[in-house]
């Protein structure tokens, strides 16, 4: 079974550049989550979608961050303009829609470094 | 709001030792509880789960029991291996919600 697929695995770019992270959820999963992981703050939920609709974006740090899910098999997280403090590992996860009893399945993450 | 508190790490043990990683939670309802494991360079993987009080989740020799009276979900393994070295996360989700609330993670190192 194909798991959650994220690209790129690593991204190094200069401050001020636009960064786009991509995610393909597991087929048939209706919910998609974007997380950020850093040593200082641990694992933070940025935003999640249910049936392609954003449900909760309260974790998005500021207007520089935006996320879209144009269809059930693709989502993007965009940072524009990027800053050094955005350096982190970004994870995408998906789960079947339901009652909260279903586990989330994580991709291997994108390690982002902003110079 | 809901929260999860895990035992502070890092934890270092010798191979074949007994492992306990403590996890307690605060939630308004009756959440589902999870343990996830993260190996170096990888995403989180579900290790085990329990969805109601007194349920025991188990996988790969790890176990955790949902204790409503003590609001706990401690992770245990009777004999750890070097390959168990990873970061372990306790998490909860409220019924009807799909957000996971994670603990801060516990780094476990097993020495041969």
C-alpha cells in the first residue's frame, strides 16, 4: 500500500524565497493534516482539511503560510516569503474521516532549511 | 483544553531491560488514546491505540492500558531491543474530533 507521499524530502533556500511543500494522502482518506516539528516547540498542528475543506487553521503561524487542497489526492503548504525561523521538519498526515478513533498516517516529512 | 503530559526524556536503558514511559492526559470527554513512534529521519508511525476505558492496546511487544480513573496510558515493554531506540509520542483525540493532541515526546536509547 502506498503511504502518504511528501515532496521534496529536503529543501534548502534563501530567506525571502517562496517555498511550496507537497503532499499526496492515502487514497480513500478524507482528512489531511499539516504539522511542523522543531526541537523547541515539538510537534505542532498547522491546519487540517476534511473532504478538501479547511476545518481548523488556528495553528498557521501567520499570513506568510497558506495551505490548499484542490482535490482529494493533493495538498500544498506554501510559505511566502520564507524566514530562517521557518526552518523545521514539516509533516503531512491523512486519516479516514470519522469519530477521532482512526489513527493518522504520516509521511516521511520535508526537512526545510531557510538560510 | 485537552493536553498530554509525557515522562521527560531522554531515557537510556540496556538491552532486555523493562521499559515504562509514563503518559497522563487531560480531556473534557472520553478520548481515544494513541502511542506513536518516530525513528530517525522518518515520520510518526502508529504503535498502538485504545479507544475506551480499560482497553489494552498492544503491538510489537509494547502494551498500554487506558486507565480512566488515573487518566493515564503508560507504555510498557518487558524486554527492549536496540531496534526500539526512537522517539515515542503519546497522543489523544476527542470523539467526534479529528485533531490529535501530542505529548512532547520521549527519546529512548537502548544500548547493547
